[in-house]
C-alpha cells in the first residue's frame, strides 16, 4: 500500500521482480519508487517479501537527536501497522528477528527487489485485511 501522505502522488502497484529504491517524496514520508521514475510511488501490499541490496539502514531517535542505524538484515516483509489511526504512518517492514521499522524511517536511496507478492485474498476478511483503512475527516 502507499502511506496516507502519498495519496496525492502518482502511484502504481508493485510487481514481482520490481527493482525499487527508498525515496523521499517531499510529502512528509518516504516510500518506494522505481529508479527510472522517482516521481511515481510504488505501492506494496502487506505480506510482500523484499530483498535489499545491502543491510537496511534507518534513522533512530536518540536522546540528543537522530542517528543512522544499520540492521543486520537485508530481507523484510512489508506490513501495515496502526491501521486504526488514520493520520499516522502505516507502512512498515518486519525483519527476520521480528523487529518492525517504519518505512518512512529508512534512509533514502536504498535498493530493494520485490521477491514475492502476498497470496490473493479468498475470503472477505482476507480482502479487507489487504485494503487501506478509510480516511476519517
């Protein structure tokens, strides 16, 4: 999916094999874009598996500001968190150790490949779980 702050940005769905980079869209969030078209957000469904070209780097807040952190992982599964809160970031990555990092906290310019998309929903509950929560207000 594409985070709420990317709703006014041109977008397209992710496909298996897509080469993506983390990109700052100047909307208050980072997301994925194809390197050949950085003005189009590539929306990823929850459950999509991604492989990064290198260990993932993100920012973490510290007592005295921000610090870049390198995780010991180069693979992740895309998740959505805080879906009941309409005006907050939802897009996140879950790493093999269970750590969840918000997509907007990843450093810009990191390369990732879409390995696998989630299975298509069979039941109505599965379909709703893959859909974006409606915007309130």
